[in-house]
């Protein structure tokens, strides 16, 4: 056990490993507020008059509130004063549960494929009181024939309204602190890691490193690949078959993993709608020299989704002494000027000249440059803004806006608070470190960001670091290399859809796959750090949401509406088509319906459209966000812990019980071996997963199937526990995993308490006796955490 604990300590630093371990061992019950439209609850824009108990947070806006009120009066018009006095409260309570933050649970509607109840799930004591006092309202509240049939019998009626999970029945859930505490806030796991979810937007991309929008009202987004291709995507996420831009022949890159050269950045002119201009940043080879190039293009006048490749004008070129540290960000800030973020020239430690490129204001490398590209159709291709800080400094390049940067990878402009505009115009950057630290900076005019004198908050070049003339600005946050080794700068969230995220700067690390956030503390002026994890348990159990991603976080992006995205890949090579674009989603709260609605301007499409198909439904070539070394540690740890768990089970269970580990279950079946009575196996899953399938049981010398009559989670729990799993996530019916027609049906009407050693120990009609067919074959989905991994 000492070795196990030592191993646990060695892997606990990894956020992804920690997520797996928490899910495997702790498996806490996670809140999952959800509305009947299968989306998170919200704070209504207008006060609710009828269902006022949900005025602060729930699933109804004022229009729905009025609809429920009208339904209430229509029902109560059937009653006299006494009936109104006795039943009005019950009727209002039942109708208003559509507004509960847990409406989907109350109406048994978490799964879009299942029918929604017409009345909410009621706790037995409340149901009995309602039936005794107001059973005459039942047929007015519901047109469900099963409820009408059960209405004369109190026990039958209340059993019909029971929920499988009693924690969520009304009204007990209202007083359940575990379900109501921190409702509507961003959820955190026991380690304080914020729980967010993802929505897949695009896939099959080769190192997607930029996603930009034209700000022309079309809400198209343009995704650039490192090889030099840019693709157009429409708001419905369909992709145009013809690329928007193709400069693959000019771009210098290679298939080597980690090659930093290539197509690195792109931005549209603020007046693109009128001048059709865009700017790109890419690597080129001229003779034996490597350079970074900033070019201007125009979009074709005959096709708004294709660049006129003959329109390229080279704005600026800078020689690169090495193949790394190429910078790559190009963008416009609120002042209308073009900002260019260059690397320090490469190698290690900025060894160029006495002080390095970054501290040398006569060099363009290791800088933030600012130029004016307006009105450049005649005359110079760019001008120097008159207020650039070093215009009048002898020997300094006038383009320099800030200096002392190492290799800033991804910068962004804060849109500002949607109401107060606080923070508007701030420029955030992630600056990749050398040996020890990664940092986040806010760029200000004329400031020195310290490299190579400093790395993060610490000294790198001790002689330069102690120079009194350094006058450098410190980062707002820096983290050590045990957390990650290559920062990817992000954005301050200012979108509409997820109000909880407003003001949160979200960024990541390319190497570790760690997602992080900073929030400014208005009282201290400091930036508070919170790690971001993917939602565990049922946190991301909404249609279309996922909770995993490829490890190598390449870039972040905003769309035209301000929603936040990031790009990552499974193989960090310019030619690997494993790149995916994800949208960040807060599952705890959304904006009220219609508040974020917009109508994109029409797009004239001349190319064939390729409809988006999520990759999440397909097997993945690599594990998400887990390095190979982490996977080895995790597997080693899991094997040890499973052996100890099996040893503990062996000492407590009767000697006749067999419980083979699930990863060796199939290998242990030999042709000549005869299974023991009651042993089960799973079959029929198309993807071959061993945690789900049709239940097949060995009894009286043969294998057979189980009928789904009376099949429930208690029965499934017996099966899953036999197979070495901790939870039964689903008791599947109607031959979800195919029909076992080659076998006989051996069990029917199985009723378990959930503690039996096998299904044979449960009540049933007798082995081989049944009144069903194979289209009713039962199945299970098992797991070691309390959520279904689809």
C-alpha cells in the first residue's frame, strides 16, 4: 500500500489524472439542474407573477409564467369556493414545477428520447395528501390515460408518480441543501476545479491555430490550419468545400511534431465590410533565409468566401535567425491599429547580441509592434502611429509598442463588461517561458516585459535582472513548469450565453492540456486563479455536450457574438488531421431565452457545403488530454488498486463467490472451462466496450438471455457488481444491444433487491420459463463513476 500511495502522490499533480481518480474512487453525486428544453436554467429577465418562487432562478420566462397562470385559472374555474381554497395551492405547485431548476428530473425528461411526464414526480407523503384532498383535479391537470386509470387507487396513483431517484421528488428537493446550495453558480469539484463542458464545432483539421470572424454580420467563422489553408464555416457549422485562402506553397512548415513555423495568424480589418481586407502572419523561406511575413489580402469581388490570391501585398518581413520562437499573433485593437507580436528569434535564452533581441529596441524581434495600415492603397504600405512610444528615441524602431517579450502565443482584446464596459480595450497575452515559468501579461504602451532579464517573476539573466534601468512590468499571473510548459493565451469571456463566465480570463497550456482561468479581484487588484476541469458525473449530461478534449491546446477564439472557443489536437503536427474546435459551455446557468438571439446576414455560397458531423460519436485515436506517461502511471495505479480491492472482496465474500476483474473477463473464458451457475457476461455493443451490452447468464449448463419485464436498476446493479463495476448507470430494455437469437431466454420477471450475488438469487419465474421474445432482451451500462460515457 505504501507503493500505491507514493504512486498516487506522483500523479496527483495532473488535473486529468485527478479527474479520473476522483471519478473512480469518490464518485460524488453532482448536481444537474436542467430544464424541459434540455438546457440549463436561467435568471428570468422579467419578474414572474405566478410562479414567483422561481423568479430568481429557474426554467420559466415571463411568457411561460403567464401561460401557466392561464392554465391554472382554466382548471380552477371548475371548482367552487371550497374546492378553490382546498386545491389552488396544490394546482399552482404542480404547474409551477415546469419552472423548477430541476424540471427535467421532476418530469423524468433528462433523456430527449423518452416521453415527458405530464405531472412532476411527487414525494409519497405529499402525493398522499394531494390525492386525499384534490384527486378531482388530476384529469384536469393531465390527459395521461395511465394516470386517469390509476386515479381511483391512491397507492397505484402515487406509485406512478414516484421517481427512481427520490432525492429529486417534489417538494423534498426544495429543502435539500445538497441540491439547492450554490445553485446557478459555476460548479466546482472537491479540489475547487471549475466544471465546464464542451460542444464540438469542427474537426478533421490540421493543427488549427486561428479562428477569426469578419465582423460583417454574417457570423461566419474562418479556421486556419498551420499548413496554410483557411476554411469558411457558416453559422450552422457547415464547411465550404473550397478553401477561403490557400497559400500552402508559400508557407514554410514541416510534418515534424512541434515545428513552430507555418501559417501562424490572421485577422480581418475593422472596416472589412467596406474594404474587404485581411492580414496574415506566416513563415517563409527566401533562399537560405527564414523569415516571418505579414501580408495583406483582399477578398474576391465575385465570391465573398474566397480570397483574391493575386491581391497579396507584403506589409513587413523580419529575418528569423532560428526556426523556433516565431511569435504569430496579428490583430487589431480598439484604437484601429494593427498589432504584431514577434518572437525573440529562437534558440534558448535569447542569445543574440549583448542584451538579446527582446531588450534591444532597434530589433523587431521579441516585440509588440503597432502600425497603421489604413488608407494604404497609395503611398507607403503602413505608417507609424504618431503616439507610438519610441518614435523619437534614437536607434529604436518606431514600430515598437512594447518590448521584452519572449514568444507571445495568442493575445486578445477585452471587449469590456457588456453593461459597464469596464476592462474594454485591455490586451492580454500569454508569453511562453524558458525553463521554469509561463506567464500572462496585460500589454501597455512603452512597457518592458522583462525577458531575458526575467522569466515570470524570477530572474533569468541575473546581471540584467539587477540592472536598475530595467523598469519592467510584472505579469498578472505566472505558473511553474510542473503545471505546464507552453502557455496558450486566451480571452476574457464577454459573451451573452453564459453570464457566470463574464470577466473570466480563460487560457490553457499546450503541453499539459491544462485549462485555467483568472478573475480580477476588485478589492485587491490581484487576479484569482481557478483551474478548469471538464464536468464530472451528470454535469455535462445535456444533448450535444461532451466533457473531454484532445490534449494539445493550440489556440483560443471568439465568435462574432463573443462566445468562447478553443482549438486542440491529438498529434501536434502540421499535417495531422486530428484538430478539433470546441465551444466552452457553462452547464450551471445560461442566459434567458431569446436574450442572445441574432439573425445572421445571408451568405452567398458558390461552393459545395459539407455538413458538420461530430467526431465525438466515433472512436478516438488517442486518449483526450492525457499524455502517454500519464496513461502509464494511471494504468499502473489502477491495476494496483484493483488488486487490493479484489483482495479485500475475497476476504469478505463467501468462498463460493467469483468476481473476475473486468479487464481479464474475456481472456479467462476457455473452451474447456465450465462457468459457474449465475455467471454473467455482456454482448452486443457495436464498439466492443466491456462496460455495456446485452446481459447473458450461465444457468443449468447453458448461456441464455434475460427478459426485460420488470427490469430495473436494482437488477442491473447485481450484474454490474458481478462484473467488477461500482455502478449500474442504466438498465436498458427493448434489445438496445441487439437480440440474442442464438441463445434461449433463461430468466423472466427478475426482481432483485440489489444486494444479491447473482440474478439467480433474485425472484424470477424459474430458469427457462418465460413469456417474452428476444426483442425484449435486457441489457446494462455499468461504470466506476456515476455518469454514462456515451
